[in-house]
């Protein structure tokens, strides 16, 4: 009987599931932006690589903020959302991506973001 030796090369400093392309870092297909938005919201900490949703995820607390470049999100978080949708939600085009990001923004505003730090 021969011993089979296998190994998996992980990228240093990268979440192993992301490196392997499994879990939330695998290709997804959604039927609409609400379904995609809720999925992303449920996994937001992992997508943003944070322990919890940052209190300052939304940079501007105004309804008009949805129309500016970053969708009202702090730019670094907007780009991470954009990158996730582009890389892993395979049946969405640029318009679907922006609608999904607006849905996430509205959801977070309704949930009370940006949250003020308690002193």
C-alpha cells in the first residue's frame, strides 16, 4: 500500500477559505439584488475582514449620499463591497452591483449606522 502525500498551499496572510475559494468566497448566483444584499449583510464582517460591522461604515448620514461616488460608504468599505460583488456574484452586471450596494446602504441606515461612539 502506497502512502499518498497531499498538501494544500495557502496564501500567507489570507483567510484560508478565501485562498481555497470555498464558503462565501466561492461563486454565487442570486435571483435579485435583495437576496444578494441580505447575503452580503449576513457576511459583512468576513467580507470587510473585521470582527464586527464598523460603526463608521457609512461616512455620510444623508439620503443624498446614495448618489455620490462611494454610495455613502466610507471608501475603503465601498471598494471591498464592490470587489466582492464583482469577484463572487457571477450573474450581476455593474448596474446590479450598484443597486445591491444601495440596498445594503439603506439596510444599514435603517439599522442605525453610522453608530456614534459612546463616551
